[in-house]
């Protein structure tokens, strides 16, 4: 099919399009549950139940396969939230029951409601969402409060993240332990705000951005939310570490009215669809962030050579696999089929084991940390790709990149200094690496300095679950920040990452 010039979403140094190649398209409508379960994980999207789990309506799935979903309590008649996978199987009850009763003319109305909705989970099993709060009203104009919750995957502790809000939602969590929150309240005066809770407990606020609907929190801290642009609400992408009004609109393609985001992977591919509000005709859309931080958009119907007309993109995996709804060309049977898109040119695979020094908490490694890989040329003067992927329970990782040939790969994990390895990348043979990482980078700036001592001191003598506990200061991973963490920091003091 003819390639259209991709749309520029931000000021670019170069106007050249990214090398988005053709996709092979496979109809998976008639695939069995077992066949679909063998597909890669699509964070935020799943159309399969966990194997052997019944009476469970999954809503999201983490990169390593932790499901969230809803179950129905037949005894109480109320919904519950469930998180399942990676050794976790837990349910969370609603925070309470909201009752109402009032007269309307000659009629008396009364009833109750109790529900809780999960919105996301990370690989540790930390689940977030929103729940109705207990209360009573005899005024039909007064509605129940809704608060955002977190169920910690390590301790099982359930926390109301927004105790002062009228309406709130925790819509995202990543493996770094960051949370995405939107809340509104009326004390001491009306407010509406969206913010990311960072790993050190501080908040990064996003002016004019809502994360109530169609919101995602990426593995690197990127927030996908909504903001007004003229009369329309459009998706926006924030910078991984930026705040305020620093964000980029992810515009719909083909001069359409509206865009909806449904998924994101570790390479910065964001997927969804564009449509015209009047006709509701859908166009499959992907937005890609370059290593320099600029964004471009693509109509995926221009990147395959089949008779399928793609409608809505539902998910994207780290290896570039995409799932979408589609219909045969020449028909009006919108979203009648499920299809899988695979890049025609296979991506290079990098895999290996991470030797994280001075760490005792190997059993939680898969659930607390991710690895960010930068792919450079051999002289490390040109950054070619950047990917963030999870680490499994044995400390292994795998990632995919379209880059081939001789490269240097810089890897960074949590509170360890970065390590650089040489790798020859090929789509036919995986590159296997075994980097070693020095510990002690509490503030994750890739150097062990006096600032790391200060951050560790602030969290000293705290145990996991305490307000002052900070994952990045628990250098040995034993759940307690103490003298042994100081020893690790001291032995690597004044060192910097590669």
C-alpha cells in the first residue's frame, strides 16, 4: 500500500519519517483461547482469562502477566476487584456501601450501591483503581464519593490514596512504583488535579490534564492523559520527568476530530484510533516517540498490503506485535474481526541476565525493577533507540529493537549505576549479554554522591510499608533501610555509571 507522509506532532530537528516498516496481518478471530493466550502480553489489554481461572472478568494485564479484573460476590450482590498472577491472588472489597432514600412526588425511592473497579496493576501485583465510599443521602442531587485505592503487592495493604477527594481515581501504576492519580474536591475550595506520585513520594502535577478516562502510565513515567485543544478533548503525552504544562498533543490522523489511546509499549509506541465524531468511522492510529522526544503519528492501514481494513488498535507488545479490530475491504462490517499485526522485518532481540550487586531481594526483582536500554552506535555518539522492559523472577530480560549491526547498549536499573555492553544485533540471532551493576544510586541520577547519602538518611530506620520507606534507598532489598545500606553506598561512593 502507498505510504503516506507521517504527521509531525512536535518541532523536529529533521523532517525524515521514522522507519516504520510493513506489517503482516493475520486473522485471529477464530483462534482458541489457548492460541490467544500464547500471544505476547499487551499491557492494558487482554481478551483471555488466566488459565484455570473462572468467574473473572479481566480488564488489564501487566507486561509479565498479572491480571486485574472484576468478580461478582453472589452473597452480597456487590462487585469486587481481583488481582491474579506472579504468585498473587487477592480480592479487594469496596470501601463501603452508599445508601439513599428520598421522596419524589408521591413516590419513595431507596436503595444502595457498593462497587470497586480495578484500573491497572504492575508485575508485583500492586493493583490500583477506584471505589465507592460509605455514606447516606436523602437528597437526589447528592452523589456518592469515589476514592482512588492502592493494594500493595508486597504487603497486601490496601490504602485510600485520596482521602480528602470528592471524586478520584488511581488509574495507573508501573513497576517503578509510580502512581497516576486524578482527583477533584471542594475543601477548602474546588480543585481538580492530575499528578504522578513519584518513587520518592513527591508529586508531579500536570496542568490541564485529566487522567480520569483513557489514561496510561508508562514504564518510564510517561503519562498519557486528556486535555482540551479548542473545543475537543484530545490525548496528550507528558515527558517522563516533566510536569506542569509540558506535554504534546497526540493528534488524530487524516484531519479527523478525535483520537483515543488504548495501549503503549516500552519502545514508546502508543496505539489507539482516530475518528470523526459525526460518522464514528474509525482509523487505526499509532504514535511513536523518537529518542529525541518528538512524536509522529501513522495510519496503520498504510503499512500493510492486505485486503483488511483496520478499525481500532487495541494493544501493542514490546516486540512490536499489535492487535486490532478490522473488517474486509468492500464491506461495512466494522470491527467484525480480530487481527494480529507482526512487523514484516523481524526486530533484533537482546536478552541476558542482570548481575545486580549487593542485592538480597532476588525474589522481588521481577516485580520492583525494570531495565531501560539505550542502543547507541559503537562510538556512543548517536542514540538510536530506547526501550524499557520488565525483569523476570530470575533477573533475566529480553527486548526488541529494529536496530541491526554493531552497537553499544547502555543498561540502567533502579538504584544501580548503568552498565555498557557491546552487542551485534541481528534479526536472526539474539544478542546475549551479562552486565554487572554497581549499587548505591539512591536518587537514580547515575552517580553515587552526597545527595544519595542525604536521600538514604531521610529514609533511614524505616521498614517497608512505612510512609518514610523508599524503595530506592533499600539497597540490599531486605525490606529495611539500615546500616548495611549505608555500607553499600559507601563502598561505591564517588563512582558514576558507564
